[in-house]
């Protein structure tokens, strides 16, 4: 006997799924808002700080990149309040965790973009009397950012996927809401099919945007070679 699909419960509680999607986008957006500038700061410290700065910053970056995000999420939600006595709700813990973790990945993206710029441009700027900060702001970073945009957008997509872990600390993201509806309605297949479709629509749209932007950014370079 075949399975009888029934999406009635999904339509009835679709507003909860939309709220969960909104919460997912909220955590992702705030993690990007805080993670990108922090990543740039870490990259500059690792590149141009003295060894007393470079070594600990490098260790922090590698630690955040190498440890599982769910372990970091549990630590900030359960352990940090015990250590510092600060109240930590699921939303705050989620934003803090993914802001810090994404900053480590963005730091490496920034670092890779900066070092990819030809050293001769630094020398030329120095010959013109520009300081290192002026060279970074006016010459290096504008070129590096252009090269880094596709990597940034790809990382943002990965970040959104990773935020599905926030349900483990009872933050009502899309996956958490889908699980709650599935448990109460016993229509697991229908609920998670719709949830997966919602993730697909958002992430696929972002992926297409990344591809279009990457093609637009590389087109001038190709025409210049001809």
C-alpha cells in the first residue's frame, strides 16, 4: 500500500515554518554583520602584527576553524554563563557562536585576498610616500575585496546551513519548528519535505547570485587579456 501524502498540517502551521525561516535568516545575517569586520581585524593582526600578536591570533583562528560548531555552541550556551555569570539565551548564544566561528573563516578569506595582490603595488605605493594603512585602504583592499566576494558569498551560504544546529539549544529556527510540527502531527515526511524545499529555495537563489556575480567580476579580467 502506497504512502498517502497529506500536506494539510503543513498548510495549517506554515506560518510557524516562515517564522522559523525568518529566525534562521536573522542569526545568519547578524553573524555576517559581526563576523566580517571581526574577520578583517583578525586577518590584519595576523598579517601585520608583531609576533606577540600574530601567534595568539593565529591560534584563535585555527581553534575556531578546527573545533566543531556544535561544541562551540554548547560552550557559549551552557559554560559561558557559569564562568562569567552572564545570562545567555539561545538567540544570543547562536549569534555569538556563529559570529566568532565565521570570523575565523572570513579572516582566512581576507588574508588570502590581501596576499594575492602583487607585492609590486606595495612598493609603488611606498615610493609615492603612502603609509601602510593608506596603501591598504586605497589600493590593496579594493582589489582584494573584488577577488574575495565570491568566497564571501559561498561562506555565507555555508553559514546558513550550519545554523541548523541552533535547534539543539531550543532556538526556534526553521528546522526546530519543522521538528516540533512533525512531532505533534505525525506527518514527518510532509513537514520535512516542505522545510527542505524552503531551505533549497533560499540557498539555491543565493548560489545563483554567487555564480552570476562571479561571472560578472571575472569578465573584465578576461576581456583585458584579449
